[in-house]
């Protein structure tokens, strides 16, 4: 199954380009790069110079899909272990 706007919550996020578009920490807004790791509560982004560990909760992420489509995702909806998201979101 190809990753799309409708099924992004069920897919692997590692390897996708991402930008933080909303955060309670204003210094995080605008951080962008490639997702290189993910835990239950964090997304790790390679920004080119370094790695940024960003909490998922209360953030909004904009992912670029392989098709080029941009998709905004509420971080609260992806607070879970990646392998468990398939079970949570039908």
C-alpha cells in the first residue's frame, strides 16, 4: 500500500521530509529535514547539520510524501510506538 494523505497515520515516517509548522516552543517552528528515527513520543529529524529530537505531542508536522504531496499531521495522533499505529488507526 502506497503512503497517502488518507493512510499516513498507518505508515512508517522514517525517510520522509518534514517541517514543524506549529509548536508550543516557537523556536521549533520551521525546523525541517528528514525523519531518521521515531519513538513513542519523539521524532528525530536530520536537519543537515545535526539531529533534532522533537516531541510529537502538541506539535503539527507537515510531511512531504513520495508523490510530492504535503500532508499536515497533528502530532497528538501519532503519539504511540510506530508499530502500534497500525492497530490504533483502521
